[in-house]
C-alpha cells in the first residue's frame, strides 16, 4: 500500500479512502493504549511524565499507578480493508488540554469514547462535546483488571445515552477487541450519515 502511495503512476481513484477517527475519554481511560494496540505503524505519542505540578490538578483516584499523560494527541493508522484506512487521533483527557480538541475534531467521521467504570463520570465531557457538535460516537467500556463489571444497559443509563448510541465492551490492550470497537463506530457513523441524507431537515 505504501509503495502504491509513492508511485506517481498510480491513479488516485485506486488509492484507499482515508478516514479520521477520534479516540476520546477521561484521564487514564486507555486512549493511548488503544491507539498503540491497533496501529500498524509506530504510533506518535505526546506523553509526558506526571510531575508535582499536577498535584491537586490531576485526579488520580482509581488510576494511582498512572505516571504519564498525553499533552497533545496520540496518532496511529490502521487499514480496515482494501479501500479504507483509519487515521486515529487520541485526544488528551485532562481539561487543561481541551483547547486542542476543536483542531483534532475537524473533519472527523466519528469518535470512540473510552469508559473506565472506576471513573465513569469522566466520560461526560467527551459525550457532551460530541453531542454538541453532532459527531457520531460510540462508548467502549474498557475492561480494566479488577474494575467492577457493569451490564452495558447500566452504563447506558448512567451516562444518559440515546438508544441509538452503541455501547460495547473493549479491551484496549487487545488489537482485535480495539479493532472491533472501531468497526462498530464506522457502522454507526455510516448509519447516521445515511439518516441525515434521507432527512436533510433533521
């Protein structure tokens, strides 16, 4: 595929479609892990070590072992099929870095919001953001070791999600599981696009 991209003789029509997808969620929800687990290229990361400066600012309750944080974005790429490549942009989870969200969200097809059941309320800013922009999203409940297991309907109710928003289980460490979450997002985003086309007034 890369050789095709570098060959000026290849017609653009034969090149795969590139789609931008966001991976969002609260601090420590597993965004960097998910991007790294599925990316077929070495992921770009902008992680920095947590320092004393974050004391009183960063809430580590439930994620006490976390010692780094994304300060700009994560970036990776995965080929879903011969005609489709996803460019993954992991958003920073802390509110002091949210000023980059608008730039990252430009042109995005949709978003995966990772949920950590130990800190479920941390999902609300991401959900509110995408609902406000009309960006299709799904919620992927990250299966952390030792975290309480909730029924997906309980998660939907706790997050006050519309019935058409998919909620799935996901292990961000596992490539197959993360890829399935991305495919669920693609299917949801395409249905949302088709619905808008069928009802432009809506």
